[in-house]
C-alpha cells in the first residue's frame, strides 16, 4: 500500500487551547478515508494543516512524498473543499470554473464542461453562483476542487445541508471519482450513515486525540455486519460456503452463521444450501451501525453524545 498522506505526531495549539494532540494517521492510495469526530474535535484543523492553510508547528505531514513545510508540487495534485466552497457569487458556474482554469494554467475548455457535467451542473452553468441552492453550491465547490484532476481530494463536511436526494447523488459522485478516476479521498462528516456508505477506512478523533483507525471490513466484523443465516446444520453450511469460496464467515452458534460479505447473491446462496440438504430457516441482511460503534468508542473515552 502506498501512503498518499502521512501524519506523524502532529499537535496544534491556538493560544492555550490544544486543538490537536499528538495525532498520527496515514491515508493510502485508493482509500476513501472517513474522518469522524464531533464539532471542535480537530477535523477541520487537521485538514487546514494538510493544505497549508494553517502553519504546522509540531510533528510532520508528508503529502505525495513532500513535507508540508517544503511543499513544491504536492498542492498542485490535490483538491480541497474546506469550510465554505470559495466561489464568486456574481460569476456564473462556468465563469467560476474558467477563472479557476486560468489560475491552474489549464487551457482545455472541454475539461471545464466535462467537470461541470461530472458534478451535475450542466443545466446551471449560466447561473450566477449566488443564485444556486446550497446543494448546487456544494457541487460547484466540488467542481472547482476537481478541475485540476487531483490525485487526492480533501472534503470537509461536504454533505452538510444537502437534502436526502442531494446526499445520494453526492455519494454516487464520490464513488465514481474513486473508482473511475482512482482519486483518493479524505472526507469528514457528521452524517455517519453516509460516511459508512462511502468510506473504506475510518479514523476517529476525540477532543484533538486520534483514538482509533479501522477498515470497513474490520468495523463490519466487530459490528457483526453481514448476511445472517439460520440453518439446521452449521457444520455442513460451513463446508458448503468454504467449497463455494464464500468467505469470510463466522459460525456464531449451533444454528447461526454470519457471512461478512454484503454483496453476495442471496438467492444463489439459498439454492446452494437447499440443494445440498441444508434447511434454511432464515436469511437476513444486517448492517452494523457506524453511529453505534462511534458511541461505544466514545463511552470508553469518557465521552458523551456527539452532535
């Protein structure tokens, strides 16, 4: 695994307030890394340090092989939407992107239109940014960040204020970016159900301390997420799953088996079991809740509820 971002022993003070305390984490190429923490936990501070919007005084940050105190090329290869997306309200969507293209030295006019289309703003390209809805402004912010075709994208609370259909669209965009363009993404959000849908890895920050890092599969395993089978013969079921290459799975007790893969074709699975003499009493999908995991994690830190 190649690390795109490495953060080692980073601390940050604002006067007497310690925003970050000895934080270390790494984001690998291809990750969608979900950064989780309540307001004031230090997520935005960390993102500002990575992008040089705030000076680093303690620890080291390495981005695309360069130290943050001596960035030369790294910032040219990242896109970021931190706090409010920066767009000129009196300029249209296309004019905003044209201006960004000039700043990045991009000559390709087609790239501007492709980017507008990618974020779903083609119908609004002649609309002034100030007249856009919140969801459309978020898309414009994303378009501005995507225009230089970054290897690494940093998004701070990008789905705040979006309506449910806007959130679903945004989720699809992130997955497309990650899968079609191989863009690595660092994303923070309060909406944990959404972070669970898109992220491959999670990092938890609490009061400036980095308390845990977990991959999605590790989280699912701890959370007992997967396809739950209730059968009359767990030994035979385990054998059949093994033969069919369906793994990983856990035998929970003498009548239940949990398959830790949510993408399996359940009809086909049922057919395999029944044809080989297993009586399937029940087959249910259960999703482990990231919110529950987070709440449990905080209770061990002496923390209360998150907002």
